[in-house]
DNA sequence: CACAGAACCGGACCGGGGTCCACTTAGTAT
DNA sequence: ATACTAAGTGGACCCCGGTCCGGTTCTGTG
């Protein structure tokens, strides 16, 4: 509770990156990621506690949470590399996933790629996209933007806001696990279901010509 | 560890309901539900712990969990009355929600009624439909069946399995809360989004005639 | 090199959901 | 009325994710 005399320093940061973390911090981050990756692979993500990861990384629990903030964020970090590849696929990649193909085909390809991603990393992904916070994750925001653009292009008649979120809900991890598990669907079935969904959605636009 | 001499009594139960719980158990169940309802209403479902409910009900925590099994199940029980009304609406009620209207209109009405339900009880519902277990809840099974029948009728061309689940995902509570909160959508916007979604879906069927 | 202070560290701690089990009690059979 | 038993009870206990804070270590500065 003291009076500040000096004016707040005017920084001209504009895109200055985070002030560079200390060497030991970087080392610990790597250790943690390694340990987590190993434990998750060995015993299944669901059966590994944060304490165990911390112990395996030779690090205190506080450090672990200081670095990653939450279990979900740690899981997300583990997938970031794969996630980035996926995003680049639909942003800059080759058609039909990337630009160049008609929107419907890009939509289908997007869903199928996302389904492949889930098939490969369902467990970790399930740990990452947990709780209502999943809607605020960076990947979700990217997906949302991508689908919004595609839908605007494909069926400008509708306000895409709800449509986008509903479609993304159809690509959620826990739904995926439910479909694969309790409902016994094969990956291919889900893919063709997705195709039917977006196909119908877009064919139905009162398009001038098909 | 003693030998049973008499043969096991042969009951002829076939649909006999659960062996009738003891009087004190019934009384405690009522107390718990009362306490939970009051606390949820007063302070918001998210801010009430199971210990608090047990204490307010004058009951041990063990009892609480023996009766309801989990926090989610307790929340579900709180909503059962309202839930049953909703279900009767679309099973036996008047059109367009109930039988008699064409499937598309029933689908639209179903979504809107479910959205109303969520708007009224979002908090408790969010406590009830949490985690992957939500797919196994009795209401979910009823919804699934209902949508499956409607879709089979409306667009027999497609396998409804995935479609049903995807549509239901678009009516999930946490998506709802996200839309209302972070995305700032009004209830009416969501409803019209739902209408557009199922509308497109069904119009698109290669129907012989509309 | 010495220093200051920010960034970092680790593990004790917290609250919450869920489980366990020794004890009590409501119904039942005699 | 009495004895028996299965259902019921309650609170101590466990594990887990997440927070806090006193002490430590790195790194820019003089």
C-alpha cells in the first residue's frame, strides 16, 4: 500500500516474447515432459497422477504446476507438436485438407484428420480436453475459426456461430471414446458419419446451383 | 462360513422391484434431497460440497454416497421430476414435440425443449452431466432412442448412429454454458442455430418429394 | 567478483470426491 | 418378547489436483 512515484515504464514490446526463462526452468520443463510422456505411454494417461510425474521428473510438485498450470495444460503441451502438424495441414497444407479444395471437401477432410488425431492419442487428448475449460484452449479457437470460414464460404445463408460449435462438439474426445467404446463403432464408421453430417448440412443450402 | 442346509428359496420375482428399502433409508434420502436442493439454490451448485450436503442433511457422508453413488447421480436425482416431464413431452405429449408432427418439426421441438430445460437448470445439470459417464445416464439413453427413431423416419438413407450422437453433443450442457457465457449467445440464437442444423440435415436427404 | 533481486524450487498443505468398515438398527422369524 | 440378520449408518481415511510460501539459485549490473 505505497504510493507509486514514477510513471509506469512505457515499454515498446509489441510482440516481444516472454522475457526468456531461466536455464534451470527450461531444463526442468524438458524433464517433466519426458517423464510425463514416458509414464503416460507406460501406464495409460488416466492412471498417472501429477505427483508421480513430478517424482519421476525429479522435481517438486510446485514446479510442475508452475510450469504447466494444470494437468490438462500439461497433456496439451505433450501433444503440441502433433497438434501443430495438424493445424498446418488445414491452414497451409495440400488439398483437400488445405486451401484449394471446395469447402465441403475441406470440411470432410478436417473431420477425418481430427478423428485420426484422436485415434492416435485418445488417452492423452482425453486428459487435455477436460472440463469446460476445453472451449478456451488454443486449438479449439483455431478449429473454430477454420470452421467458421469454411461454413461462411459454403453456406452463407446461415449464421455459423452455433453450427461451428455443434460440429466441433461432434469431434470431441469423450464423444469419440464413447463411440469407439460403448457404441462399438469403428473409426471408418465415425468418419462416414461425419461425412454424412457435413455433407447434408452443406448440400441443403439453398445454393443457386450445385 | 457355515453350510446352508435348506435350498435357496425360489422366488418368482420377474419384475419385482428392489426389495423395498428400510424406513430410515427413505427418510434419509428425502432429507438429503431437501438439503441438496436448498443448498444448490442458495449458493449455486458449483459451490456446494458433498460434505456440506451431508452435514446439512444431518447425515454421514457414507450414507449420502450409499444412497446416490456420486455427486452426478445426486444432481440427476434432483432433476428427475423435471426430466420426466420433459421425456413425457416428447414421448406422449402433444405435437409438435410429441407424436403426430413430421419428424423435422419434432426434432426442432425436441432441441428447443431441451434448451429450455438447460436454461432453467443449467447449474444442476452441469453437475449431473459431468465426465464421460454422462453418456451412460438414463436420460441420455432415452434421448438417443428418440432421435434414432426420428432420424430413421426422416432420412432413412443414412445410418443414424453417429448423427444421433453428434446432434446430442450439440445439446450438451457445457457447450450450452459456453455458448451462453463466453460466446454471448442468447437462448433464441441457439434455438435458431439448432433449427438450422437439423433443418439442413433433413432437407438434404435425397427425398423423393418434399 | 560481489551484489541484489527476481525467478524458481520443493514439499507441506488444503479442500473435494469417493471408499471402508466397525457399529447400530429396522424388520422378521420363532 | 427375543433373537437374529441384513440393511443402514457415519465419520475416519485415501488419493488427487491444485495452492502457498520460506528458502534457494540463477543472471544482469556495477
